């Protein structure tokens, strides 16, 4: 039995945060129904590059889901959605905070149809406060949370994260945790609740170490000022003969093993040097690494505890023996027409599975309505009213 096989989620979200949240839950067995509008559907469907009509990214984030194309702005469409709510466990939405109210789908209305319903809202800034209706995207949340201020090199413009940390971390993961917690509490109380997930809140939480360090020292952290962002020779990135490598030899035993294997045993015990001494040691380490290729440096990890790994490009990641062993890649054809990252959650008693690829826009509309109790004539009426496509 799959862990979430008895959970039905109505997913009103678009783009990354909601899609990744429900991807994780769908892989674990949840019946995720994408509720898409009748005009364009999820915007992510149309983001190049395209494969078999839809975006490659859409395929990767929407496997194991079903799709209904429903016009929530129409009376019949709204009524149909409320009928679907009766048999649902969770509603996930990522509109601006006022939108659900304008649609007549506020939590009180939803709970009147199903007191057990859990409404989880993902937004940039939360459901209350002066910024509740403010527009924003991932980079804005990273800026306001302080995340950008500790990235990059000192004196330069902060480095832009290549991963959407607010969308995936601050939004999607926290929403999944909130949903699972709410389901657990509902099993005890019988009642649903509302979950308010703000991506800004999530990223501030991820800044917990930096916040605590500032509170204790009153020193404002910046690029290259912290243990884990480049202050010391033992934790940094270095150029090598054919690219870049990472050194993360924080503990003395790892640092000593690294410098000894490179013929620099005189640097033992000096991984946490700083200032002029730190610069000198980092420069000496850099010269030694420049003489070796990424493959040669990776081999060091096969024979000694050195905490030193090459920086790989996406096309190289899935050739790593450990990645192959873990089955972290779903090849094309397994979950759709493109290669996809596998679900990272490994459960011994209820493993994640691939049951279907990403759905076509509105492909399951009629099946889902029939499950909600609609007959053929009623479905034809919804088509005529423009409530479904």
C-alpha cells in the first residue's frame, strides 16, 4: 500500500511551488487533481523547451497527476468545484491572498461543504500583513530574507541562486510538511484546518544559523564572512585543470587527509586559518589543485576521507556511480517523454512509484466529474455553459 493512497488533493496552483509540493505527494500515492482554468491551463505547460506538445519542465513536475479544465469564475464551474470538495482531503492554492475570497472559495465556504477539508495556501508574503497582496517572485523573497546578502564574493553584486530556493524550499517543502501535519491532526480530531505558507517566512527560517550568529555577535554576515560561505581555506571552491572542485574539509582529520594526499602535509592543522595566513594557505592549495583534473581529484575520495568533489554539469550528474546506484534518474519513457529526477523520499514500506506521466490539459475532466456524481447530461450542460472545456 502506498503511504498516501487514501488522500485526494485538489491542486489549484501554477508554476513551481505547488507543482513540486504535489509531485512529492503524488509519487507517494496521493490522488492529485490539477484544477486548471479553461483559457490556458497551468502556465508551466507552455514554457520552452517543448516535448510532445507540453513543456519539458511541466512533464517533470506533474507526473502521477490528473487534470480537469474548470472555469471557477463561472457559477456552474464554482458549483462543480464545491461538489468535488466534498470528497477531497486537501486543497492547495497559490493565488494572491484575496483571490480565493473573490471566487467565493474562502475557507469557511469550503469547510461548510466538507468540515474535514484542509486548505493550504502558498504565497510570497503570507495571508496577512502589509505585504500580503504584494507581487513577487523567487529572487525577491531571496533578497528580503537576507539569503542574497551572504552569496557570492565580497565586494561584488550578490550571486543569483540558480535554484529557486523560495519556490522549492520555502514554498513547496513547507507546504508538503504542513499538509502532512494537518492530515495527522485531522486523524486525531476529525477536523480540517487552514495552512498559511509564505515563501519569505520559509527562507528566513533557512537563515536560522545566520540570524543566530548575528544575534550573538552583532556582526552582519556577508559574502566570505562565515564558516560555510568562503571565509576559510577548508571550505571553498577552487579551480582545477579542467574545471572547478569543492573542498569541504571542515574537520581537522578531513583537512589533514586532503593536504597530505596533495603533498602539502606542512599545511596540516591550518584549515581554519584566516586573514593573510588564510589567503596564503588557500593560494598554495589552489596551485596544487590546478595541477590535477576533476577526475584525479575525485579519485582522492576513493582512497581517503578528503571531502573534495568536482563541480559537475547537469549532463554529468547521472554518470556518478552513487547517483546510478540510488536510481535518482527516471529515463525518458518511464514517467513521460523526458528524463526526470526521481522522488528523493525513500520509505521501506511504501515506496514512491510512477503510475502515469503528466496529464494533458483537461484530460480527466469527465472522469473526475463523474466521480463527483455528475451524469452525462450534466457534463454536457457544463460544456455548454463554458464551465469546462
